[in-house]
């Protein structure tokens, strides 16, 4: 699930940066739907994702949700309050801090 979600988010983000005339909206719609479906599936299975001793699968789900927030800070992918609460429980874990997404500073030329 996480791998498919990340593939779709990367492709969707890259396609959104193309000029409007070079975008394939039907492909973007398919990737957008995959991200929504993944978020819904994560929400359904949230009770199985522990925060006390997370495994690599749990950490990758948390990283995928963080990536969605990083790439679309406008909240176009509505992450539920339950997932936000779970994400908050994961946010300060050493593994999550080490892989936090950050924008590079813009260099002035």
C-alpha cells in the first residue's frame, strides 16, 4: 500500500509541475484516486499500526503520510483527525525526525 501511494504521489507531483499543455489529466486523476484510496485504507487499518514499537512498515506509512502533507500543504488530500493524531504520536520518534522532509533554502543569484 505504502509503495503504491508513494509511486502515485511522486508521479502526481512531477506531472503537476509540467506545463498545463503537457499534463495528462486522466493519468493524474488515476494517481490522485490511488492516493485517496491509500489514505482511506490506512485509516481503516490505523488500529494495527502501533506507535510504541513501530516496525519498518509502520514507519513507512508514517513517512508516506508526512510526504503527502509536505507536497500538498494546502491539504488537498484530507487526512482525518484520527490519522493526524496517530501521525503526531509518530512525529518525534528518532526515525521520523531523521527522515523529515525539508525544503532546501532558495539561493539568491
